[in-house]
C-alpha cells in the first residue's frame, strides 16, 4: 500500500467499492492473525490528569468532573475479574496522573502478575524513562500511547501544555512528536508498543491520516487503536471552528476505512474495534470494526462508581453497564460472527501467517 492508494481509499465513497476494501482487510486479518478475538480488560485506574490535551474530557482544568484514583485493592479485584472472565490481558489506563507513583504501581503490577499471570498493558501517558523501566521490571508487558497525529503543527495545537522534559533534554529533536520518541524508548526497554489516532480530529486532513497509517507501518507498531473523534462539551476543540480544506470526517465509515487500511498496511498487528466506534454506532460499530480488520476488543472492567467519571468523550458506550453485562455482550457478539475468543495473552506474532510459520 503506497500513499496514493491509501488516499484514494480514504476519499472513496462508493459503497460497493468499499465492500471490496473491507473484504480484503478481513481476508488479510484472517490469514495473519486468525479468527481469534483477544479480550483485554480495561481498568481506568485514575482520571487525574496534569495535561491539557485539547480533545480530551478529563484534561486538567476541567473542573466539572470529580476526580478519583482507584485503590490497589480495587485494581487487583478488577484483575481477578479479568481472570474469571478468561481474558488474557488487563490494560491499566489513566490520565497523566503524576501522583501515581512508580513504586506504588510496580507493587500492583507485581502482585497481579504473580497471582494471575495475565499479560499487563499500561496506558498512563508520558512518564519518565525510569518509571517505564520500573514497571517493565515489575512485570508489565505492553504500553499504549497514541501519537495522535504525525503532523507536527497539529500535534502542537492539540497538545498545548508541555512535552516530555523537552524531548528528554532536547538534542535538537524539538520537532519530533514526543510520543513517537517515547514509543521507541518503550520498545528499547522491552515493551510491545501500541499507538493510534483519532479519526476526524479537528485539523486532520486526508493527507495527514494517510501519513499516520504509513507511520504505523514504518515504526512497526504492535497494537494500533483507531477510533472516531467525539467532541466533548468541556473542551475548546470543535469541528465547527475548523476551517481547513480536506478535513477528515469523524464518522463510523471513515473509521472502518482507517481500520481496514491499517490492517492492510500492518497485517500482523493487533487492532481493536474501539469503544469510541461502539459509541458513535451503538448498533453495529463494534461488529463492523471486527469485520473489516480488527481482532481485539477491550471490555471495560472499571467499577461502575468510577465509570462515568472517566469521560474522555461523552456518552461513552457501556457507561451504565457493569463488567458482567459488557462481558456477556462481547461474548455474544463474537459468537454471532462465527469467531473465537482468543485464549492466552494474544501477543503480537511476527512473520507469522496463521497456521504456518514463514521462513
Ligand atoms: N474522542 C475520541 N477519542 C478520544 N480520546 C481522547 N479524547 C477523545 C475524544 N474526545 C482518545 C485519545 C487518547 C485515547 C486514550 O482516547 O486518542 O489517546
């Protein structure tokens, strides 16, 4: 897939032709990662945040939400629930909460790993190199950090606050997306790395989105999460204020296209059908994502008392459902499309065509 082809598909509106794209992506998914859908139980451990990301509902200065940080016992109980539901992975996610101390979380990671041997994914924002190392040594396996955009100007507009220690003490790397820099650090430490973008974030052009998809491949990302941008009323970013040519639409269809093109560009990567996609199309968003290239679902395990407080965007799917109900829905959905629930950690495999090892 070259950029010209990606762009042509992103602009394509003909439903019949798009069916061909989705079919091809589904075939490639089947061939490279098989029919298993791996489940990653999401635990939203804290909504405190020290950043002002322009798109995000839990940004620091949003005073209309109540902040919480789960206790270690609450987090470990969620991990036990993941084990009970036979998930292979838990994902601990939070705002960029600097009061999550490295040692405190390391202890939780260590205990969960020891008791459950689940794969552990972290998604805690831009932290110090040392924190990343401590958590890896405690037993974490993977780290998610969406780079959000490869366009340096757009990156600056939507991330107004700071950049990681001015790109880890600079060395003229100021125009680098700090998150791409961090992803490479994380990989060197030994994490499997995940990233992604929002489809249709204000300021994103077709050209930018095509570059983002190519960057997933170039950086060789293990896990790629893409979901539609959903406007949050407590943020300043707004599609109505944007006046650029070629703004990408934040629709479900554009998200399906992005998932399909990402699968074709990165056949072996793990790609979730995201909660944001289920949010804008409650009826069939998640299912359609799975049918056009995705192979992962991240069911929410966060206790209901906290769920509504982790509102990065409004009307989040599952906000009123407990972990049992969400799990039942997910299991039914997987059965209904004739796929299997993945057993085990579901790590990304390399150079592997399903069922037969490549030389
Ligand atoms: N709409 C859609 N996705 C969002 N995210 C944050 N805010 C929004 C929003 N308003 C995504 C970002 C972030 C991930 C955790 O959630 O891409 O990296």
